[in-house]
C-alpha cells in the first residue's frame, strides 16, 4: 500500500536559518507529489507540486522541493526561514491505484525562534 | 471569489446525537472529499465523491455518512455510531482531471461533550 512518512514530528529553527523538511514515500511507480502548509485551525494551502520533468520544483513563499527517485524522497527546503513560516507541513502523494486520492504524511510542525 | 466554505467552524455535540457538517464549493469542481485530522496522524480520508449522486468510502468511513445531491454540496453526518468523533474535519474539492491539487476548506472542529 502507498504510504508517506515524515520522520520529523517537530522541528525548531531560528529565524533566518535554512530549513529542510523530510518526506519519503512508498510507491512503485513515479507518484505525483505535493507539499501543503497548514496554519493553526485552518485548512491546507498548496506550496508546490511535482508531476514530471525538472526534479527541483519551486513553490510559493520561497519554498522549493527536490524529487529524488533513488531515495524515494521529496524534501522541502527554504534558504531563510521567516517567523510567519511557523505552521504544520504535510507531504502528500497521489496514487493511481487509490482512486486518484491523496495519501498524506503525518505532518511536521515547524516552530521558528526569533 | 471561488472557494470552499465549511460551517460551522466550531461544533459541540452531546454523546448519542447525530450532527451534520456542511461543505459548499463554488469552484465547479467535480470531486469532493472529507478528511479527519487528529494530532500526529495527518489526514485520513472518510468519504469521497467524484460525481453527483455517487460517493465512495475512504479509510475510516465507519460511523459517518454523506450525500452528494448537488455538485456544490457534500455534507458529512457524524452519527452516534462513531465512537470517537472529536476531531478537526476538513473538506476538499478538486477538478476531475488527473492529479489536480486539492482546494481545502478552513475546517470544522467537532467536540463531543
């Protein structure tokens, strides 16, 4: 079955520091990959997505992610974190044998120190 | 502006009562979804509908029911059979085209008292 793991439950970084959030998936073929962000008590907002082509994907708010097939990973990065980036981040995969539905990872909560 | 509206934002229910959560979208999306979110567990799919008058069970459908009588609306009923209904519920929609991203509502927090 498809699965998505996010090894880090909670990460704390200082404002201005770089960030990398890890995501690994389990799926036979090349999946469609997404990163979403959720502020407390809110819905999810799409940061970026990967379908095919260039494995380095640019998103909104200065985020980027790199697809590495050999590692089954799709890690999210940002060179300089802002206090407003504090939120929960979800990696997700669409699997074609799952009715076109998303499988979400458990999420990583990001805290930003001033 | 187009979007998804979930109401109410907060909902309290007594044990043994059914309660219905509203989800309305004006994006002209064909597919709609209901997810349950619990701390540390991410989002789990309850039900989804890819077309009017049709819906499918997700991973945790027990104790829930849905209807899809209109394209714009996909209400979720949490029945008394749901043993642990306190959670944050998210509705989403997407075009029917392959692997389109979801648009999410802002959620309903249900608390059983």
